């Protein structure tokens, strides 16, 4: 049970960071990104990165809930659905983040 709580707590933390980014607070991002994004692009950049981060965090929380449900109900299909949700959430979330970095930083590194 502790792994479910740990995963869900991590997901909530990631969601909170994403919400902060969405509001234009990019201080949680690496200095490189803060330096390369112009002041007028800071809010749209933060919104896109924050959206991707919220999606990743939501996938963590939802996956933890589905894995918990799978253990309590003895329905292994819930475990599979949780894994699929996690993979899709990570792929979509990171794709949005990388897109924002390429668009506003002209690269991810």
C-alpha cells in the first residue's frame, strides 16, 4: 500500500509544480530555460510546460489509484490499464514539454 501512496504523493507534487509553471512561474525549471526564454514568451512557455507537467502528474496519480484498485479487487486488468495510463500520460506530457522547449528555447539543451 505504501508504494501506491508514494506514487500518488509524487504525482500530486508534480501537479503542483505544473500549476505553478502554468501561472508563469518558471523558477522550478532549469536556469538554462529561464535564461533562454524571453520575458514576453515566459507565460506561454510556462503554460505549455506546466500543462505537460500536470498531465504527467495526473497519470502518476491515476495509475497509483488503478494499481491500488487492482490489488483490492483482484482484477489484474486494472493493473494493465494503470500501466497504459501511465505510459500514455508520460508520452503525451513529455511531448508537450519538449515541444514547448523547442518552440521557445530553440532546443532542449
